[in-house]
C-alpha cells in the first residue's frame, strides 16, 4: 500500500475512526495492529523480519540497562543483529546474484532464487532506530522499555515505517505515556502538513522526475554540460520535494493520531555551508550519523590524545560519517564516491573555519549571507553526479560541466515547477511557523488549497503513484 | 492550542497514554472556501464543455486515452451533435476512412440518387482494424441509433497485428472500459463530467513528449472537420518518388496473415443490421501498394474473398472498388490514402452506389424520423 494512494487514505481514515472509538488503554495496541496490517499489505514476510529485529532489540535493551562492563558485549551483539539484518537483506541484491551465479556454474541452476528474495520495506530505517535505542540505553540516556507493546510500536509505527523519520526513543516513547488531546488546532496542523506533503510529492517532485531525460540515468551521455547542470539541479529539487513531501505527509498523518514525528528537512537548498546543509537535509539520518558515528569517533580520537585541529581529527570522523551515509544509501562505487566527496567538503569547510572567523547570518551583509548558497548547491550538484548517473568515475560529465555552454534549451515546464518550489520555500523562510499559510485569512487559505488541489489533480493523472525515492534506500 | 498544552494537560479524562479527540470548535471555513472555489471552476468548465461555441475555443477535451486522434474525433462528434443534432449515418474504419470519405459529398450524392436525406459523420481512427471497429460501431449505434452505418474496410487492416495499438490503448482507457462492461469511477467521471475531461487534457502538459504531442494534437484538431473528415491536399501525382507506408505496416504486410479476429469483427458489424442498416465498402488502395503484401495482389484478393464469405450469408451490401479504377494519381495522398480530390470522387461514387442499392431494395435505410 503506497503512502500516496486512495487505499492508504481509506486505511488511515478507518484507523482513525476505530482509534478514537477505543478506550485509551487499547489505543496503543490498536496502533501496533494497524502497523502490522499496513506491513502485511506489502508482504507477510516483512512482519517476520521486523518482529525478529524488534524482539532481539527489546531483550538486549533490558540486558543492557544497569549493566556495567559486560553490557558492552550485549551492545555489540545488538548492533550486529541490527546491522546483520540490514546487511544481509538490504545488500542481498549486491551479494546474492554473483554468489548464486558462481554456485550455479558448477552445480544446479540456483540463479532463480535471487529475484525471489525481497528487501524488507523500511529496513534501513528501523535497524538504525534499533541501534540508536541500544546505544542510548548503554550510555544511560534512556531507560530500557519494559513494555513490549510500547517498544514494538516505537519500532513499527506505520507512518514512519517506510522511510522514517528515524525517531529517538527518548522523544517518541514519552508521547505514548502522556495523555494527549487532539483538538481542532492539532487537526488543522495535521491536515496542513498532509496538504503540503501531497503538494510537494505530487505537484512538484513527480512531474519534475517524469520530465528528467533518460540519458541522465544512463551516465549522462549525450547531454551537454549546461544540460547536465540543468537536469541535475532539477533532479535535486525533485528529490528534496519527494522526501520532504513524504515526511510532511506522514507527520501530518501521525498528528491525527496525537503523535508528533520529527521534521526531516529545513529548506536545505538554502544552506550557506555544507555543515548547514547536512543539518537541514534528512535531519533524522544526519543527526543519527552525527550522534552514533561522528561524535564517537571524534571523542575516541580526542581521548587518544589527538589535537582537535589536526587534519586527522578533522578528516577521519567526517569522512567516516559520510562513507557510512553512502553505504546506508547503496553499496556501489559511485555512491561511495559521492560520500567521500561530501566528506571532503566538510573537511575543507572545517579547515577553513580555523582560518577565518565564523560570522552569524545577522552580522553579514545580504550578498555574503546569500552569496554562498549557489556555491553550496553547485558543489553539491557536482558531488551528486556519480550518485545520480551511477558512473563511479564521471570525469567526462564533470569536464563537460566545467564549460556549461551553449545554454540548454529551457524546458519551461520544469522552470515553472522550480519557480513554484522556490516560492513555497521562500514563503516558508520568510513567514513564521512551520506552515506559512496558517496565519492567512480563511478565504486566502481556501483559495490556495483549491489551486493546490487542482494542480494535484492534474499532476496525478500524468504519472500516478510513483514510489517515494527514499523508499528504495 | 499548543501541542504542549495538549500533551501536558493534567485534566485529560482519558487517563495515562490515552488520546482524546476534541472536535468542538472546528471551523471549516478554509475547506468551505476551497470547495466553493473548485465548484465554481467545475461549473465553468461544465458550461464550456456543453456550449459548442465556447468548446471550439479550447482544444478537444480528453477521454484519458493515449490515442489523441480518437479523442478529437469523439469531441467533434459531440460538438456536432450538440449543434446540429445526432448524426443518422456513420462511416467507420481506419485512417483510409477519415481521409477518404467526405460525409457532405456522400450526403448530396445519396440524396440526388434516392431523394433521402442523411446526416453523416466520418468516424475514422488511425490504425483501427475491423475487429475493434465493430466495437466502436456498436457504441455509436447504441448512442445515436443511426439509420445507416458503413464500414470502410481496407485490406491492410485485416492483417494480423495491424489494429493492435488501437486495441491496446483503448482497452487501457478507463472510459472505454466503462462503456464495455467494466464500470469504474474514473470512466464514469469522464463520461459525465467535461471538467474532469479538461483536467485530463491539462495533465498532458506534463508529458515527456509534450512538444510532439502538442504538435500532432494541433495538426489533428485543425485538420479534422466538424464532420470528422480529415482531408489532405498533397498529391501522389506531384511526387517524384512514391512514398512508402510506415515501417511497422510494411513489416506486418511482408509477413501477411489474415486476422480471424478482424473477420469476426466484420461479421459482428454486419450483425448490427438488427438495429440499424449496415453496409461494407472496400476502401480504395493504389495498385502500387499491393507490392507490400507478402504475396502481392493475391493476399489482397484473399482478404476480399474472405470478407465476402462472411458477409454474403448475412445479406449485407458489400461494395468492391478494386477493379473500378475510380481514382487517378492526382486523387491519392499516398498509396493507401486518398487526398481531398480523391475523397470527393470516392464519396460521390459511394453515395451513388449505395443509393442504387437502396433503390434496388438491397439496402434498406429507413426514412428519416425528423419532422419536416
């Protein structure tokens, strides 16, 4: 069941009715069952995988709590269990086909097995959720859950199951314990987020993606340097709106159940530095990587006596974090290169920060405040070339992009959609609050909603039901 | 109310961990404005769709089909019906029909021969074979109750594989499925709402091949007359080289196999005779075209004979054109389509020929029901 579908809307509506009809003591259990049902619509095998990971993590969490030195071994076991599930199932399509081909060359043909193995939905997200839970218990920042139903809901809550956000136990769990009221204000925020999410996904992301020329996915061959720039930027905007749209949609749905999920994006394409970019793009993953890879490595190096300003301390944690991010996305040389380049950007930025005083935005003149935004976008686009084209050494593409001439024949439809996105994000940046339109008068909001609904109706008919891009990671 | 208040409320009656829904104070003004705005827009589009003069100012609305030409044909038919009343005679077939039969000329010629007035519409669809054409005929017959339906059969369309594209695209179209035993909400909406059809039309703006689509769409819109005829002015006689048919068609004909499904379609069309009068006419083919059949002329003649075998027992009028040498080279657009001159000649001949059949009692077109 896709998140953007009539089926999902009906599923949520039915769940909401039952949820609010049930006595409070049953609501959590009901959400757990609804999550299982949601997963069941994809594949019953997924439930087994998710249940196994959840049970293992739950019991290891209890073992970890309050234990001293021996707890480290349990933590390793817990992390390995989660990573093992992730590695063996997510990367199965990388490892299994060549392995089966090798076995089949000297024995019975087993290559038919590879396509039968399904990668469980959302495994990249709930394994990271599980790891963060265990590490936090081991560090003493949260107590272990003693309620299997609550913990299972934390792991499997259906709005965040497919592609996050990767929630922390300390933020998610207390919500379930507290009495909550879903009043008109909360409902309005929830529906506002759903509307924004649908708009980003269906009106902005899907149409742009459907217009991207096939050549871009096939190594970018045949596209001039200027065309590569144009379509890479367009793809970046589409990717952002696709994922931000998904996040807003599921956050909105979750609000209707009285549970707040974390925001995942904060206008990342207006970032003035890469450090800022990674604090604004896929925030829940970036912060997970920061807390469980970047900080631990940095702290370990400092404990070992490295000086904070040495190249090793600057470079190793940043590169390791971005390589980790790359591996999380996909196992391929091209994506690895993307990770390394982004790591190097962070290293470069950090080294520069030792030389030049960092100013806050308000201290800078406008041209300096906004002047670095295009530079960050340009560098991010260059780094994304291997990620998008799948070429692990895209030297010809980079060379072509160095001389972006002649200018591309503009696709006015893409320009219109880019303009629409820019308007939305600029309004977001200028007007207070998460939803810029909430303080507008009702007639203006209504008119905006009508226009959005019309655009949505038009867009959905051209390419209905495209899966979310981040669902594949 | 802030989220903090919602979560920290000590007075929540639902106890620990419970969620309470509070609907008091919900205002639906935003939603109401949105719905109102959309309803106004829908009403405006419905008015446009139902007013022939306004409708002609916009491109033909979509049926949700990838086959634009059939959408334009359908739209022109609707506009014609709204403006002039429903046609009582249809010509059905492939591009050979919309290129080759001028309803106005046919009507004059038929009237001159029989004294009977008809209001004809040409419903030709590019790539349509008789197998699927019979379904279109069925649909038109049930909607318009015409007095006469003529199937223009050109022998290449009875080759196995010729009509596949049209069949596939129409079978994928929800509106089409809705007409033939698969009721579905979208098909219903397309059938009943012009606003929805305009939304479908607008969605083409996001097609990857929009420029090409727009160009061909405009060509079809501008080229198709209010009566469904799409004439061409170029002439085979003016060309230095004989243009070749499309590669796909050549490939099909070079491995020619007579399609039983299409023969069944011809027969099915003939069986419409219970509700309307029907006739079948062989659409002219230039002698230069026969070389593309695997066995040349004998394949062509085999198709004609097979059709005759199906039609004769049913007593349907079946007109042949092969040996008549009706059209000079100046009347051909290419070897399988007539141009405007050729269409005029052929339509005049067809009016006379069917008129003669009517006078002889072989064709029984009932008198008009219209009041004088």
